[in-house]
């Protein structure tokens, strides 16, 4: 695209963003390419309708099986993603979207317990690498995906994993139950 056309597009996107912000009051302009965070994102980031806030009493649902209950973190063997040993660690206190919203003692407890789960994942599954994904772009409640990257069968060795690989598929039932049992036993020893 010629530079002039790019600038024209960018200018139009900015103008459209300004108009929609005024008219609708719901969208947030986020850059030159005219991409938008979804409607009511700001409210969700503050905890409105948060699907993870009420999770502290759940031991198992369609998404995961509890393997750890800590001072700051609840850990679940996650049922999606195909990779054995995939755990989602969820901040179990009052809603925050970012680790920077925690007091320093809370943040220390959060990362201490995330790494404790990470050690159990390493010990049980002996992966080539472990990834810690603190994203929250879809569900803005502080949580960290702990993803062991297997030596064989990894869909993208030596690079970041496409999140779709973690999201859409479901692990075989027996695989996730075996992983949950192993992780619970290992975490009980540490
Ligand atoms: Zn929440």
C-alpha cells in the first residue's frame, strides 16, 4: 500500500473512532488499524460479569479439575488444549485484571504459588519447556496458563504456541484425570 493511502486509512480510522466514541460511548479506539476491544470491555475488566470470580468453591466443572488450593491461587488441570499437564492458575482473591493491581505481598504470593505449580508440572511431565501465559485478553481476571511443551508432538517447537491450540480442542478424559491425579499428589508433597 502506498504510504499516502496508509495515512488516509489511518486518518479515517481515527475519525471513525472519534465519531463512534461520541455517538455510542462504548468503544475504545486502540490504534491506527481501527481495531476495537469488545463492547463493555472496560466494565468487564473491572469485574462485571466475571466468570472467574465465583470459581473458588468449584472442584470440577466443564473447564477444569482442581489440583491446588493456595493462599492466592487456585490451580486447575485444564480440560482443553490437548497437552497433558496444562494447568490454569487463577487468582482467588477479590477481582483484579492485572498483577500490578495486587499489593506486593499478594503479588509475591501469586507468583510463588504459580511457580510452585510450575515445579510440579515440570516434575510430573518433564517437558522441553514450560510457558507461563498471563494474558486475560478474553477473560480479564488475573490468571496464568501454565503450559508444558512436550518433547514430541508439540505443534510449534521453539516458538510461541497459537492460543487456538490451547482453547478449542478437548483433552481425552482419561488424560486430564491422570494429569490431575499426578499433579495433586506432587503438589501435596511440596
Ligand atoms: Zn473476576
